């Protein structure tokens, strides 16, 4: 299988302590993901709650609780740790968000073979 690299955005477009959602697609499939930047660390997950598979965000790029301490499911209020996607409160406790491998290439955030 050939390596497919998708450019998400330039690092300069992504604020420190920011969150952005992205919709990735090819001819057959679509995958929604989101990326969190905190303390110059990057975390990316599929935008799908392990409880029912629904989107996590409240609205565009709104994935965190009011204190910006946890990822929060808009449907059930489940809370997930930013660092590893582990659910620490809600109907899916001890389940985790599906991670997405991202990397920085020439000052751009990219994902390889996402779908």
C-alpha cells in the first residue's frame, strides 16, 4: 500500500493550547479527527466517543470541558484525559479514544495513511 500523507495545517496556524477538528476523506471513506496542542505537545484522536460512536464536539473545534482540562463528549458528558484519551468519567469509563498518529513535517502538521 502506498503511503498517503495528508497535510492538516501549518504549525503557525495552530494556537498554543488550541484544538482543531479535521475531516479526512478519500473516494470511499471519511474520518473525522481532532488535534490538541498543549505545552507544545500534540495529541490526536478520532472524533468518535467509544460509548456510542458519536462525534465528541459541541460545535466546530469545541472538544474540551469548560476548564479546558479534559476532552468532553457533547452527548453524555464523558471526560477523557488529553494525554492518552482514557475515559475517566461517564458511561465509557476505562475505555479510550482511538489515537491518530500525526507528525510535523516542514513546519506542517501531517497525518500518514489516516483512512
